[in-house]
C-alpha cells in the first residue's frame, strides 16, 4: 500500500478506466490489475473503480476528483455511478466502450460521457460514436437521418448533464438523469421494463430505443421536456 510515484490530475471528463490505465502505465505496471494487486491486494474490477481507491492511489482529495467528472463507481449507492456530483444508474451506461475516433486523434484520453447510452453521438465531430472494440457484438447502428435528429437534441442533453454534474445542491428528481429515466421507462414495452427493473449491470444500448421510429419518438419527447 502507499501512493503511486506519478499521479497526474485526470483530464476533465476522463473515463475512470482510462485514467487507471494511464496511472498503471506511468508507474510502470504491466496492467491496472497488477497495480491494484500491489496497492489494494485485490483484483481490479473496471466496473467498480471507487473514488476512495483513486484518492488512495494518487493522494488527490475527493473534491478534486469529483470536479473532473470521471464517471466512477459510487460506493454509497450500489449500481450507481458518479459523474461529478450526479448519480447515474448503471443501466444508463453502455456495456461496450464506444468512442469518437476523431476525438481520440486530438486528445489522449477517453471521455466518461461516451459510456452514457443517451449520448450516442459526438457533437464536436457530428457523428455517431463507434465501438472501440470492433470484435464486440454488433450493435444497431442508427442511420444518417437518425443521427442528424439525435445531434439536434444531444447538445442540450450534454449542457444539462454538465450543469447538473457541477451542482452540489441538485435535487435528484429535477436532474437530467431523472428526466431521461422517466422517458426511458415510458418508452419501454412491459417485458423490457420488467427486465430493466431486475437487472443491475450495465446494459449495452439495447434498452435505449435506437431503432429509427422509436429513436425519433424518444428523442422528441425528451426534446419537449428539456429544450422547449
Ligand atoms: Zn469527436
């Protein structure tokens, strides 16, 4: 146990797993798993990286870590992730890692919000995120027209996410996460809703309606609630 020798501050919005990989690499560990074994005497679980572990490893305090919005496991609430001060249920996150390859060419880190299933596009490069691992199970790819529609609303969702993530006094019922959640549940068929209520792992995107007609409806309803 003890702190690492090299521990840069994470980039704002960096994905926690990406930051842990970077820490391991900078401190000459073969893998994040080896680093965790050495420091915590436990196996590395990329779905359960806690704020406390990262503070222990780096000596940064939790406020510093929360301000950078790592999308990190919430120790106090099971199956919930922290994005800044915002609590996001795990079923809002994709199981597979999705990325914007154009962003990756410009910056050296992956973004936490790429895991959030209701932000399926890169608003900077105006395109859908793609699976990081191409051998991953094929997913439904929205077509161009759907992407264009999604891109009209996604900037508003991202702004709300960023505002809420920084708001320490946020009433959870008014958060963007609660609004999306309500809309998600409203748009699911009863059998899917049932399985969503029973599962607690990350879902991949299959619970989010990205089929063409459903996607329009889902995003239009969200648009009415959030933007209008
Ligand atoms: Zn991009």
